């Protein structure tokens, strides 16, 4: 999803901030996903807690992660990438890193 949003804002996914592998076509995506990674990892931990296998329903829950009720992750990612693109274009001086606070309650809905 982050890759799609970056392409939508005209960002070159190969030009990373910290990731600079010439063979990686997604250096920028790898960099921009780092602040969001803890949310998904925590969600995944609660989703799979006590489960023996990764199932189709688990996969659906992970995909639906972008559409959670309390905080629409897809909207947050869109705003995050939009701010980053504005900084690159020189229209803004800095951008806000996504925050994890307040999101923890959403994990109560895992498996719905």
C-alpha cells in the first residue's frame, strides 16, 4: 500500500533515505514503512497469539489492518506520504512521523 501511495505522489521508490541497495527497487518504501512497522507487528502478535497455524482468516485480518475502525491506517499512510512528498518538493520543511499512541485499543477487535 505504501508503494502505491508513493507512486501516486510521483516519488521514486528506488531512492531511499537510509536503504540504498542498488538492487532494491523499493528502498524508499522500506524507509517509509519503518515508523508503521511496530503497529503491524503488534497487531500480528495479538492476532496470532495462541494460534498454531497462519490461516486464510489471519491473512484477511492483516489485509484489513489498513481499514481499522479507530484509526484508518490507510488514511494515516496517505497523509504521511503526502507530507513527505511536500518536503521533497520543497513545499514544506518537515513532516510528522505516524504515532502509535492510542492505537492499542484496536487490538481488542482482532479476529472479528
